[in-house]
């Protein structure tokens, strides 16, 4: 049985005090959400403070990115995965489409970041997804399998326990345009098949695959009704405690 994951990506929003206010408002609203893992990803500068303020709660913290470098060193502007762990994170988002699109992140970088995350003891939430142009060209599955094969090659069976895949079609992120539950299910089932072929049917069966792209309180239940959708990575609608809590509590 795969445990549902609902993760909020706060992107480059919120000061430290705004982040604390939001997480403190969220905490009681999701305190009974035993059906899922609740994760939020604040900006780096707020991560430690937020982690400290929610200690003992059921909310987990993710970094939004990490360095390809495993060790500390002369890498100005970078944050190592082990530093995220030290600051209180248990997860890290890797290969978000905004990083691929605007910061030239490649599959090789995604692979190195995953390895750094796993070495640090973090769970990696690895994002994949096609652009609208690629979908229209009929190559969405090729793009996604290329990203999976490039970003997740060289993983051992035990590494797979700490990998979560987020399918985030680029055309649905921040656009208000959500993939239909059927479109998302189709790609999630495809991702599971890729994992089964590459690793094992057991690993594919255990893999959590999140959908991301304009998830809101009014579309989460439809998405979650699909057999291969194991949760959501939520951007805009995670910025407000009440809308994120409604997504987390989609079953009640
Ligand atoms: C995201 O940032 O991962 C995301 C899915 O954003 P939004 O929910 O705003 O589309």
C-alpha cells in the first residue's frame, strides 16, 4: 500500500516570518491527516526556522533544490544536500521544471543531485514532465522516459525507497490548466511501467508518483481517484494554509 504524499512547493515566496505564520496556521489544519505525508518546501532562508517551529508535528520539510556536490567546498551560492538535512529537511525537490527551464538543469545534474540527496539521507522528489509543444508533437512519453532514465540511472534497489517521482507537465504548472485525471493517470501508469522494466515490478509497485500542475482544492479528489496517482506536488495553492489544508484533507 503506497502512502499518499501531499507536498507544497513554496517556490521563491515568503520571508522567514511569513513562512512561519503560514506553517503555524497550517499545523492544526493538517494535524489529523494520517492518510498522507504532508511536506512543505520553503525557501532556503526560512527552512531551519520553519523546521524548528513544526518539530514534533506531522509536517515534513523539503528543500527546493540541492547542489550536485556532495561535500562542502568552494561552490558559491550552492547548498549541499547534507546541509538541508542538517537544517531539518527530510526531502528535497530535484529537477523542477522551473530549474530545468530557467537554470539549464540537465538530466545529468538531476542524477548527481539525486545521488547527493540519497548520500545525505534525504528522500528525493524528482520532477519530470513534458512541455506543451512536446505533448502536441506526440513525444510526451519519450521525454518523460528520457528524463527518468537520465536522472535516475545507477540507483540501487535500496535507493528506490527514497525516490518519489513527481509528474509535472510543464504546460500545467502555474497556468491554471490542470491535466485531466485521465491524462495524468495515463502518464503515471507509463512511469510505473518504465520503473518495472528498468528495476523490478516490486519497485514499480512501491514507487510513489505525485501529480503536479495547478492542483487545487476543487480538483484534487478527481486526481486522487486514479489508481496510479499517489499524491500531489502543489505550487500556488500551497501558499495559503487553508487551501493547502483542503488539498491535504481531500478525503474529508
Ligand atoms: C509546482 O510548483 O511544482 C507546481 C505544480 O505549481 P502549481 O501548482 O502552481 O502549478
